C-alpha cells in the first residue's frame, strides 16, 4: 500500500502539533501499536504506545515554547522523508535551542510503523553549530 503526498502532509502536520504540545493522545493516534521510534541510529528504539507517551512526558519536562516545522517532505511508496526544524527553550538553563534534521517514516495503512531521525542541535544564536545539551 502507498501513502499519498497530501495524506503524508496531514500525518506530518499531526506529528508537528503533537510535538509542539506534547499531546500523547495525538501522537499515538498516528502510530501503530508496536511502532518503533529511532531517536538516533546508535540507541535502541522506543517501541509501543506506553513507551512513546513516556518519552513525550520526558521531553515536556525538559522543553518549553516548542516550535516544530516540517520544511518539506517526499513520498515513495509507503515511506515519507521529511526535513524539519525545531526550536525550544531548555527548562534547565532557560536557553533557546535549535535543531534541524531529517526523518524517515515507514507507514502502513496510514499509520507510522517506524520513525527514524538524524539531527544536529545547537544553542540559538551561536555560529558553527555549538552543540547543546537538551
């Protein structure tokens, strides 16, 4: 089964809303029950709705004033590739962070089965990608 470009855009818009608001219900509504989320290629994936909700709660505890934008996306069969930008305030030090990355979403029947991300993060206002925790 393939996913259409407009349908992929709607799915990404829902993901962006869920990310900005830490809405766990919205997040799991677009994920299959056993969906895998690979935050980075070097750690094990987050698997299942409860684990995804826990991850969202942990992000909400560390981040505030989140802005998440999908710059563009491409679709091939049941796979979506999206370029995105994220900005937020890191609660620990009040500093603004910015992140940019690429995500690959493998879908089936309109739900995400696997989401993989590659990104880089920096403190806002720095030049040359001063890495930032958070």
